[in-house]
């Protein structure tokens, strides 16, 4: 939302930061029928990792929890209790932001973990995971919505499902935008049938966020340190879809944020 009811002034805003989801986020929040299928952290000899339905490899998260570390000290496998508390504790996050002189931050999920949720084909299980995450990130950001902005997940197994989730989250001041990983109707092809979702985002003054790339397939584990030179591949496709669809002409207030895609390719 563009409004700033807190009256706070901002000098430095972190426009692309992430959380580290707690081990019980899904197992403690989804309905009992999905609990055995829900994302969960398990302990392995190498470290802790997320175990996800439909994903062959355990998903380690060491490279997603490297704040304040020298590059040579980062590694793929870590124990959850050894990473910085700000990833899942909003009070600790605010203390760390104060150290870095950051006034506010918008919060994205862990990429491969959110990719698995986005790519879940079972509509009911997909929605259960999306809603559980959205509830948690809203609670996290509600600790101080003038400084912590929740970027919630947009369901993508049907337009009506996406609209219903936006209804459920309506009016929450900590929600600053929605993350789309797959178009609401259910795949990566553009479809004007999703227009009511974009109309709703304009009415709610919420930006649509694309982070690195859109996906409709399950992730794989990191085996080596992440490089940044492949992050721009998907962005031009999505920009062309948006531009040639005419959606910006139909909804002049529609705002799209494309994050972490570098910028050297733009010229």
C-alpha cells in the first residue's frame, strides 16, 4: 500500500530482503489432513534442510541465511539454530535493521521453499500452504507495520482462489504487496481471464511482485554458491507478457515490481 499512516519518514528502505521460515510454520498451521504432507525441517548429517512433497532432494538453506557473513564463510548446509534470529523473529530483525541504519524493509519468502508451494498442483493443498505462509508473514510484519512490509503469496490454482485470498487479507496494514510465482489461472501463459485479480490489486493499492523468476515446477537443492548472472533470464518474458497484454492500458494504476533480476540487460 502506498499510504503511510504512521507518519514515519524513511531514508533507507530495503526493497528485497527475505525471511527464514521457522521449522513448524506449516506443520503447526495447516489442517490435520495435510500435516504429514506439509513442508518441514528435518536433521541430516550435513545440517538441517526442508523436506517437501514432490521434491527429491532436501532443500538446504545456508545460502539463504548469510547476512553479515564474509563470502568465504557461507555454506549450503547449516543448523537452523545457528542462523541469525532476525530471519524468523521480528524483534530481532528490527534490532539488526537498526544496526544497518535501515528504516524499513519488504519481506520475501525463501525462494526455493516458496517455489515448492507455488508449484504444488493439488489446489486444496496449495491453498493450505499459501494461507499458512500468509498468516505467518502477516503476524511477523504486524510486529511493526511501519517498518516491516509483508509480501504475501498469491494463490495460483484458479482465479477465484486468488480473489478469495485477497478478500481474506483485505485491510491488513502490514500487507504491502503480493508475490506471483505462477499466473493466477495456473500456468505461465498469459490469460486475460486473470484481469479481475489485477483489477482487485489496483482497488486495494497493492503492487504485484515477481521475484527473480516465475515457476511452475519443483525446485532442486543448491550444490554450489549462487551466482547472479542467470537471474535476468525470465524477467524479459514476463515484462513482454504484461506489456503486450494491454493490462496497463486497461488498469492504469496497476503496478508491477520485478526484483532481483539485475539491470545490465535493460539497454
